[in-house]
C-alpha cells in the first residue's frame, strides 16, 4: 500500500524504501524533515543522498532539485544526488 511517511533529515543520507518518491522538504520544529510516498510492502531499502545548498553554492553533478525552503532569513535548496 502506498502511504506518505516523514523522515528526519540528519546529515546527507536518508534510508528510504526502494522506489520512494520525495514529495516535500520543510522545517518542522527544530529540524528539517522530508516526506515521501512509499510502498509499505517494499522490503528493500536504499540510502538516498540529499544535500542542502545555500544560494550561490555549487550544485553537484547528477543532482536533481527537490525543493527550495525559506527558513527564517535563510533560503536552502535541497537536491537528491544520484550516484
């Protein structure tokens, strides 16, 4: 069954069920979180590499933009980096 789950964003690697689709990135409380559509019956997991970049920073090769988040006086750009 497909559902939406929330995962804390600590560092750059997030363990998600294989095939997960990230649909949102936002600050909730004191931490950045991601929300992803997942298949609850998926038994395989994969590390997804997510980077948070400031405006004007270099974007890594093979990076796919996920979301731009306004965080007080800062603006962060989140990318998934494919290997």
